[in-house]
C-alpha cells in the first residue's frame, strides 16, 4: 500500500466510526477534517464531495463485509454448513461498528433520498439477497433443504431476522437478543430441512 | 366529545401526519402551530412540552392500533384464525400513515435517546410482543400449532417479518413486498402448525 492509499485508508476508518455513531448525513468533510487533523482541501483532494465520501465509507464497509462474512462462509462445505456460517458471521458483524451495522443505519437515512448513496444501498442489498438465495438453493441441491423450498423466501426470512435482531438489541437492551435470534434461525432451518 | 377534546383530536391528527413524514423530532410546537393555524401558546395549553406532544402522538397511534388491529383480531375465533387476522390487520396498518408505521420511525429516532418517549416505545413494543405471544399460545392450546412451539420465538419471528416488510417496501419499491411477506408468513405458519 502506497503512502496515498494508506492515508486514504486511515481517513476512511475514522469516517466509518463517525458515520456509525452520528449517521452518514452528519459526516461532513469539515467534521472529518477536524477529527483526523487535516485541512478540508486535503480531504477534498481524496473524496471530491460529501456524497463521494459517504459512498466511500459504504464501499469500505462492503469490502469488509465480503472479507469477514461472505469469504469465510464460502470456505465452508456447500449446503447447510455454509448457510449456518453466513448466519453466524453476519451475527458477529455489527459488533465491530460502534453504532451498529453501517448498512442498516444508512438505509434508514437514505431510503427516501434519491442519489448515488441510495442506489448503492439498493444494489448491495440485492447482492446480499442474491448471495443468501444462492446459498439456500445449494442447500436444496445438496439435499439438506427440502425440494419445494423457495430459496428467495428463505433469503427474505433470513434478512428479516437480521432486522429483528437489530431492533430488539437497540430497543430492549436486555442481553437476550442474540439467543432469541439464534432460536428463531434454528426454527427457520428446521422448517427448511429436507 | 366536547369542544376542547375535539380541537385536541384535530391537532393530534395533523401532528400525526407531520410526524409520519418528517419524524417525531421535527414535530415542534412552532411547526404544528403554523400547520393548524393556532398560536404557540394555544398549543402549549394543550400539550405543555415538545416531549408531551410527541408522546401524545404515539398514544393516539396506539389507540388506533388497538382499534384497527388488536380489537378486530380478538373478534376472530381463538387459535390460528386470530393469528392470521393479527397479521393481515397489521399488514394493512401502515398504509394509513403517509410516512409509514409511526412506531417504526419513532423507534429508529428514539432508540438511543433516554426519556419518556423511548420508555413508551419499549412499553408498547413489549405489549405487542405479549399480544402475539398470547395469540400463539392460544393457537397451541387449541391444537392448531404444535405442542413444542415456543410462542415467544413465534412472536419474535412475526415482528421480524414486519421489519423486513418495511425495509423491502421502502428500499426496493418494486411492488413485490406484500406478496413476499405473505409468502414468508405462510412458511412461518406452516412450520408452526401441529
């Protein structure tokens, strides 16, 4: 990694933590400049605009999601073990962000604001749905899931559990959210099995 | 309904529509005064503070939720018919709010802000979980759901579908969200049946 790329990487990590707590909309070039101790013009050279900065933060999150959730799951055996790995990896994912899953907070902020950030969120959520659908379809082909399972419905149910987990955790704060979500996922697997 | 109660009711309906689009936090007494064409002091006489106004909007939503979702479902036969009625009534609920389900938007705004609004949201969400848990337990007692079903997990899964529906609808806007959520609910019922 060259010096320029290293600096950009460092800035993006600070930007990610700020965005996770404050929301992407609060992530201005001015605030970020103060946080990393650089000039605003120096940051503009890296990111051109606030929207590009917001997009870069999400793109960095995606690289990390692929590295920490998708790639390790793909190394598991095809079928249910891979579906389970996707679930467990995903469940651990938001813990590394101070304000919770960066996509989730971004979707809440941007779902009614047309633009490149919203487009990117739609695209990545479609990719995630497709990855889950494919994993379910493979589990069906391997004979782990029943033949009449609809893989797309399974993927939707998986995503629903994710959203339920976030809400339960942030609203109730009673320490039971992970166990409850695992129970619900186990039920989902049970109903999907051949 | 006396004149005072009638005025309060009218103000609350305007407040509800404003809050649904802009969020509860944007619902100031000043903005509401301009919208309904009253003085700020006149509104203060009704609501005392911004927090009390926010709480009143949510309490009015709860009255409506009980009237439109809970009460009609309770008139259905005990067991699966009642669970299905809760689902169908709930699925139609957010359509009457211009910016979507008022609890959902309020939870996103207030889950990290301690105070009477957050406390109220936690309380009403617990009530809703309890209502769903009770409905599932009755379905089990009636022999519609299997004996080893965990009613609390069922209630959690039901709520997860709600959250998934909202996100799917607001993010993808492809008209498929309701059908997809119904499919997922049908799967959930299928796995719960005796």
